[in-house]
C-alpha cells in the first residue's frame, strides 16, 4: 500500500538478507573481537618464550675484558624474535660490551666482553617476553675464581681422566713473563674446570697466584696464563669436576731472565 507521498513502506520481512551480511558489525562486537585478539597474542608470546632455553657460563659470571659466552636455543619456539641486552650495575646499557652472535643449528651462540665489574643484568627476550631465567644476574670480577666449561661442548658424566693438558707453562717459565698452557676438556663430559697456581716458599708455605683463562669457542678448549713474581718452584693444580686431571699437580720451574 502506498503512503501519502507515494512510497512503499519497508517491512521487516522485505529487508534483503544479503544486506545484513554485508553491513558492518556493531561497535560492541568489534571491541570484543579486538580484545580477544590482544589476549590471544599475549598468551602465545608467553607460551613461545617459555620454550626458549639459554645456558652457558656467560649467564652467571665473567671477567673484565674477557669474552663471556652463552647459547640460546629457540628451536622449539615459533613466530618471535630474540632480543638480548646487557645492563651494567649503574643501569647503563653496555654497548661497548660488543655483544655478538653466531648462528647454530638450534639458535645462536652469543659472546660479550664486559668493560666494568659488579653485577650485570643480561636480558634475553623472545617475542618481547623474558625467557625462563631472564633477566640473568652476571657477576663480573677483576680476577678469576673459577673457570666453567660452556655446555656447548659438554656431554655425559664428568671424567677428569680424559682431560688433556699441554704446553710449557705446566713445566717451566721465566719470572715476570706469562707462562701459558692449554686445557682440553672436549671429551671429559659435563663439569667445572678449576686451576690454582701456588708458589712454594723457603719456609714450605705456599702463596696462591691468579690464573686467567680464555675459552676458545671453536673447540671448547681453555688457554690458561699466569705470571710469576719470583724464581722457584710453582705448583699448578688442574682439577675437573673436583678431581685431578692426569699429571696434576704439575711442578713448574720458574727461572730468572737470561738463564
């Protein structure tokens, strides 16, 4: 029936159903949909970050000016990016630490060199979320108290008998000059390497010296160096997983310059 202006009134039954399908959603529905997507993304990021694993001595301790190493395995996670940063005790991002990485089959092998002492904070995030253990507290010292092997080259139960020590530094040296040797723990399983250098004095007492070590990321061996202040006999104690390695304790005869 036509109205007074000649148009036909529209009834609910005469509305085209296809026009309903093409019409935009109500603001309330759109708001719920956006909220659901945000929640889903947060949950997924947390779930994926929880699948990432980091390990290595560089997550726990280091020495000023010495490379620190750790590895991040994210092979089980998908859809995210790694972000790593190092913050000094003064809350300054350590850009001079030269944080670098090398690709591995399961993730990345990282290296950084701290330039100051104290507790550093190492943050490892995946998809913007901290991975398990992050932020890591890295104690950076000026002298070495222990040397720990990176898990990148460890496997099985520790066996000190399979550690190989080579180099003149465990037998002889010259006073005031670095005495060096190499420790290979590649086939010795999981364990902690400790090195002590002691000077035997005339009164039979012993004085401990600091020994520094640098890990070779190519094969997992350690390059060890120590400098003696006086001539005489020095005892070099090399232990792995608490046990002496073959030949330990070594006796090094330190001579005067020119001899």
